[in-house]
C-alpha cells in the first residue's frame, strides 16, 4: 500500500492526462534575436507554479526512464559499432538519473512505482509521437526533447521547498553524456544536406508536443490561477535553449 502521504496529491495527478486527450498543438518556434549567451539566460521564478513534490518526482523519474529507453533503442539500431559506443554512456547516465530520482521519491512514499505509473500512459503516448520514422529522426528526438525536459524540470525544482529542490536540480542537470549525439548527427548532416533539411523540420515539430509535457507538470501544481502570461517566460527560456541545440547541430530552429 502507498504511504498516507501520497493521498493528498493523488487525486490531482489524473488531471494531467486530459492534456493528452486533445489533438496535439503545434507551437511555432519564434526566432529569438539576439540570442543570449548561456550565462545570461533569463531566470524565471517558478515559486507560484511549483508542483507538489511527490507528483513532480514521479513524473521526472518516469521521464528519465523513458529517455533511457529511447537511448537504448538508438543503441540497438545504430548502424555502426562506433555509434553504439558513443550512445551507450548516454543511456547509462539517464538510467542513473532515474534511479536517483526514485531514491528521493522513496523517501516520501512506500511504492514509487505506483506514483510513476500514473504518468506512464501520457508519457508513453508522447514517446510514440516523437519517436521518428528512422534512426536519425529518433536520435534527433531524444537529443532535443531530453534537453527541453531536463531544462524544464531543473527550473521547476527551484520552487520546491526544503533540500529536495536543490538536490533534484543537481540530479537532473548532472552530465547526460549526450554530447556524442551532437557529434554523430552533426557529422551525418554535414555529409547530407537533404538529411539536414529533413531533421530541421523534424526538430521544429518536436517542440509543441514536448512543451505539452512540460505544461502538464504545471497543471498538477495545484495552482488554479496559472495563466499564459505567467507561463510564457518559462517557455521562452526553453525555446531559446532548444534553438541553441538546433544551432549546434547545424539546423535552423
């Protein structure tokens, strides 16, 4: 049985899935000029829309598990041994993040899997949408979407009271090993302009669905006054970082 501490937020967790019952919304990615250097990125105070800690940890932990699974698939389908060697460590880092987040969750509830399971249907549906039609699209997906989601859950952690927020922020922002993906994709794109054009379009398509996942975390924050004006600076920062990752691949955001 779950610890009683889980009972209060559990009723609100189901609301997140309503987001995924609606048709996916494609969000246009604005051009952000001039782009800010990384150390001057906008800092957003999320104290007013911070999630409750148990659903936050459950969703964040399951997302890291899904990143691990996506990376493991790219390793399995990689066309060369060299590519497998590059991708292997990245999947290990994602699994390590998942395990550390689960350890934090187990400090608060008896059965962490029950908390995570409530997010599984929506996240699995999202994974199906962003998986890609071939290995290069799948690799682009995991690189770009994992970057957006890591950025977002680090931002959200800043609003969690006590020692959990800083600890979780350190876990999610710890090395991901995904730098090798940028090299693999960059080399392939430099050799095939057609591939670059296709992945640029694909990279732009990923943003809307990924921001829906981010929005779902805000929806179960318990703050019913959240509005577009307050959320917009958060997504502006996420899109700016996404654009820098696209630039790093030689793609136009």
